[in-house]
């Protein structure tokens, strides 16, 4: 599972800032289907929609969807990890 782009900058000052990311789940299996869910994990106080992406992938298959990350206005400046977790 991957999130694109790998790094995003946002302007400070707004009460809530939103960033759209592309979530991709891909199967590297060649002989079986895979099923599960990808969860998008953000810092405390942040939001993400959808927070979880269930998937069923055929061998070699992939799927993509957009997720929107909400960053609270009081988030301190700096780097904050957002990750896709199986």
C-alpha cells in the first residue's frame, strides 16, 4: 500500500486544512487472490476519510482511491507522518 505524493506542504493559518492523497493497494502475488483492509493512520487530532479501504485483489491486481486528510489549525509546524497500514 502506498500514499501519493510522498510529501505535501500546506499553508499555516487556516482553522482546518485538507490535503488529498492517492491511496494505492497492489498485490505482488502471482498465484492467489488477497483480501484485507488498508487503514490510513494520522497524528492524533487529525482526520481522514475514508479511514479504511477494504480490498479484494486478484493476483497482480491493484486498486486506487483518493483519501482526504484533515489537518487541524493548531498542528505545529514540521513534518507529520501519515501512513497506509495493512
